[in-house]
């Protein structure tokens, strides 16, 4: 009987500690997963693959230098390093990153184009009129189909497409002064190839 009395407290201690141990293990996993990676780095199935096939009409009524700003298609992404930015006038983070895109567009070695996602053309033109138009071409993705084909989770997202038409980098979320140097590094790496 003495043995049974000794085992009972040991079992009850183990049963008492089991939920605590499980909690500590789960909490440790959450801390490692949440603190370890940059949340904007979501794997993309399109990296190092050709840009999806698409043809977007121009943003209705958008003019620069007295000429209509064209839409663009998959074929227009070939021959030069292109930065593709998916944006919308209703997107608050798009407003925050826009000055960085205006600055990025000053680099003559790249071409910056925009996919205007599910936006009212008047609002999109007003947005670019207010903040400046950094885009050499703006494709109107009124139903969001092209954005889905690009694997866009939400606006803004930015892609680097090599001169061969292959997607070389994807940045999820707004560009910031902190993330822009890394994007420029990726751009220079693609340009050097």
C-alpha cells in the first residue's frame, strides 16, 4: 500500500504539469514563428517563372506629357528590367509608398509600370494627379483577374521582372524607407545578370 500512495502523487503531478508543458511548448513555437521571419516575405510560386499571360487596357483618360499613358501586357515586360507595382487609389499604404515609387522611377535603368487594381478610373487619375505619376504604363485591372494571376494577396505589392520576362522578386506590402534599399539591391542584382 505504501507504493500506491507514492505513485498517486507522482501521477497527479504529471497530470497537473502536462498542460503547463504543452502550453510552454506551444508558446515557444509561436515566439519562434512570429519573431523569426519578416512577415512580408511570403513565398511566391511565381518566383523565377515567367510573368503570367495578361493584357491590360490603359487607365481610361490618363495622360502624361500630352500623350495617353498606355496599358501593358506580358510582352511589354521583356527586354528591360521592369518593376511592376500593384496599387489602388483607395489603398492607404499605396499613398504612403507612392513618393518612393516616384523616386524609384527616376532611375533610367528600370521601367516602372502599375497595375491599378479594382479602382474607379476617376479616382485613380485623381490619385496620380495629386501624388505624381511614376508609371511608364498603367494597366487597369478592373475585375482583379490579372492581380490574381500574379498571386497578389492585397495592394500594394511590387514585383521585379527581369528582361527575360521572369519574375525575380516579390515584395508584399508597401515599400518603406527601410525596405527600399533591399529592393534596390535586388534590382541591381537583376540588372547585373
